[in-house]
């Protein structure tokens, strides 16, 4: 009994049967083999866990990339829709069927000009860009002496077409390189070259600087 107990404790210090040796029972070799097998199983499980974690990370990266691409498409579609929404309506004495509605793309297709000037409602010199009012009226075949300009806030004023022939008045679409929006007096602002002509300092012309321009009626 004592011998068998010592054999179980110390392995090869005492003889064991051939069948026991074949199974690795009662030997240090058997203990080591079992430990190696267990270590192999643990490494195998760790490898599976690592592969699963790598897969989850890859899926997350792919998902984020897909979301970013979708967001870009949505933003692009929104910008395209805004570009094609009519922002100016022209009626009255014009060629063809009235009214004519123009999008930002239509206005940007006309030759663009630049004015740098002070205004009575902004600070410092500002840079404005857009087509000339006379080019805009020629584009729709306007045949009249004056236009009635109407703003989004219902401000209305009559402007002699002679103003557009005598001065480079803009239908400004941009200020300081940024698109004009209704929040900053857009999308169209009638802008006079105030700093270039002393006559345009007269307050009468200040009233003709129609911002948030919505429509023109040619008379």
C-alpha cells in the first residue's frame, strides 16, 4: 500500500504495470503529456478568441466606412437638390412664356463678375460675386423700363433698368467667397458698385440694394 502511494506521488520511483505505463499513469511523462495537451487546448481557444475579435473589428471598420460613404451621398444629394431648386422668378415683359424660374445653376451659368465695396449693412469692404443684372435681364429677353424687385420678407421696390445699364450692378450669389443664404441676405442680393461712383452714395440707391431677392417683374 505504501509502495503504491509513493508510486502515485513520485512517478517512476516505483514500478507500475505495463498497461499503466502505456496510459502514462503514475509517471512524470504522463503528467507532462496531460499538461501539454491542456496547454494546447488553451492556445487553441485563445487563437479562436483572437480570430473572433479580429473579425469583429474588421466588421466594425467596414460598417463605419459604409456609414461614412452613405453620409457623403446624402450630403451630395442635398446640395444637388438645393442647386436645382428655383430661387428667382421673373415675370412681365420678357421673351417667351412667363414666368421664368431660374435655379442657382442657371444663374451660375451666366458670366460672373466681382465687386468690392462697402455696404450700409455690413462692416468693411466686402467682395461680391455673381452675374450682372443687365446680363440676367438680357438672358430672359426683358423689354421694359423698370423692374419691381420683391424680397422674401415682402420688401418691394421699383428700380429703373437704366441703373443696370449705367452701372455694373450685380445679382450677387456670393460674399467673400461664401454662398449667400437667406440667413445672410441671400440667396440673391442686388449689389451696386457703391465705392466706385460718388453718385451711388445717395440714399436713394441704398433702398435699391434688395437682399433675399425672390422675384422680378419687368414693366
